[in-house]
């Protein structure tokens, strides 16, 4: 009788060990596709395989170490360009990190240069929309950083000659328009001359002056006239 009881106890213990082992295996198993946290680090699996480099998840860009697949945060350099990933690993765009501006493609823009393209934006010919954005963020970065931190968004408008600038301020040149706005109203408008590369700023209210901005300062004033 004692022998049978010992056998039953032994069988129960073996079953418990097996169930515990199966349970541990199921917890440690990686999903076919998705994020996995291991030792406080995040990894992304695609079809059961660990991903590396750039990935897009739920519409957001992340960068995973080419060697380990570990999700990265902070500043990273890839193909000669610098990017910034926030604490959640998401690549940021259109924002200042300290005194450094991150452009719409996620690259750090340094003094009118795209850190990845190697192209100089200072040309005599008519500039592009992207070049106008870079000039605007360079010359008026303090104001834009302040507005962005307050929750405003910079929206690119059209290119052309602006009737209000011509008729009420005497500024007759082709410009790119940028609107500083939130969900309720337009706080201000910034224009960048397509050839002059001048940065003009005015408030969203009719009748206020237009100022030329250079190196974060108002250097010239155009007063409103009707």
C-alpha cells in the first residue's frame, strides 16, 4: 500500500513539473508578428523573425538595432543623417529637440542643410517648398519652437503672389505661405520669398504690421495701408 501511494505521489509531481514547463514555454514564446518585451527591452517580430533597422508600426516609425534588434531611443545616425526617437521609440518630426530642429522627414536640419542629403539650400534660383521650410525654421526658430510647444501646428499653404501682401504692404514677390494654427484659429502667417528667401511674419489679424525676420529678430517692418 505504501508503495502504491508513493507511485501516485511521484506521478502527480511529474505531471506538475510538465504543466509548469509547458506554462513557462507558452509565456516565453514570441508572437508571429508584434512587439515583445524582454529584460526591459523591446523587440519587434515579423512572421516569427526578429526585425532590425527601420520599421513602421501603427503608422509610426521606429529604429531597431541592426545587431540585436533592440528598439532604440534618443539620437541615432543612419546613412549620414541624424534622427531623434522619443522615449517610446517613435521617430519625431517637425519639432525642436533643445536647439536642434527635426524636419518633416525626421532628419535633423542644421543651418539650412539637410543632414542626410548633403545639399546646400542657398541658391540663386527660386527655392523649393522644402527649402523654404528650412529657411523659415532657421531664421524664426525661436518663435516657431515657442508656438509648437504651445500646441500649434505649422501648415504649408500655397506658392504664389499674395494679394494682401501686394495691396496692403507693397510686398510684390512670389512667396510660400505657412500658417501657424490650432484647431480653433490661425495665430500667425509666415511667408518666405521664393527668390529673395526673406522670411516675413504677421499675425492672423488684419491691419497688423508684417515683419522681416532674420536670426530670430524683427529687422524690418512693413506697415498696413488700405
